[in-house]
C-alpha cells in the first residue's frame, strides 16, 4: 500500500469510527428497557416527554452499585400525578420500583436506595392524570457493580 | 435483626397542611434470583414486593418493589397532614411475610 492510499484509508476509518455511535438508533442500546416499558407502562421510550420539572438527585459517580441513593422530586402538583416509576436502563431487570400517588402525598417525592449493575441512565417516569408520560434522566457512573 | 423488622420515623409534631417525610428502614435481604456458585442450583428470589402507606386508615400510597431495591431498603415518601393521626405502613414479601408498623403525628 502506498502512502496516498494509506492516508485515504485511515481517513475513512476515522470518519467511520466517529459516525458509528450516531448511526445507531438512540434506543438500540436499551432493548431490555424498551421491553420493560412496553410490559409495565404500555408505551415506548420515544413517546415519553423529557421535562425539567422532575428532579433526580443521585451521585454522579457511585462508590458501590449495591447502594445508590436516589431521590425523585417534582414541582408538578400531586393531584395531576398518578404514578411514579424508577428504571435503570442496564440492570438485568430495569424496573426498580413504582409508587402510586394520591393528593394525600402533598408532593411528588420518593427517596430510596437502589442496586445498579453498571454505569447506566436512571430514569424517573411519571404518569399524569391526563394519561401522558413525562420523565427525567440522569446518568450514574458505577465503579463496582451491585448485582451479585 | 430478623427479616421484616422495620423502623418507621415521622416527625412528632407538624403544622396543619404541612408536607412531612415518612421515612422507613426495613430489614430484608432483597436477594434476586441467582445460581448458587457452589452447587449450581437456582436460588429463588426473596424480596419485599409491596408496601402500603396509610394515614388514619386511609390509603395514601402503594409502593411496589423488586430486587432492584438495595438490601435493607430505606424508603422516604411524602405525606400531607391535615389532622393528628396515625401513620401505618404495611409491607409484604414474596414468601408470604407480612408486617406492619405505626407511628403517631400530632398536628398543631
């Protein structure tokens, strides 16, 4: 291979590498999550609107995946909210917990500690009374997994 | 501590209409289904499945959970109090265990 061909080839390789994540559909990496959403909520991830009114408080880097503190709060009035779920995209079972809310809660709030097998997105999904779904996503990096 | 032992914590006093935090810690292994590394046998899961929060015997919230929740779960849920009363949590696991705990809030 002469020098010119080599440069051309390596340029193609670099461009290909840079594009490859972009070429994948956004949800291809989370088939388990899609399956779980379909089963438990009956919707696809693309149908859920990402909103700023939901706040997830979780460490950016978790020391241990066995015990990751997660707090979900929202400014959405509780009488407009029906149900709250917490999902972890890459867990063997992405569904972690769900909470049925009533106006007696006074506020949308849930705090607990969850297990995470590896670095993944944590999602808080809320079903509103009008039947629509909204969510917030936060990535938590895990150095030592907690599913064992 | 034995499986199912729970600690329920609420503020002793609250103002009318205040939103308080109901916090609890329950002793439970929350183990997922897995293969025993020594024998290769399937070990069934053992987790809490459901927790209900009552205030003055009215159902406030139902929490469903699985093995994704850490061992000895800590859970905090909000509750709006309008009058003095009793907070009760009732929880159960997939092996038929059922427990409950109560705590009182005085509303001034």
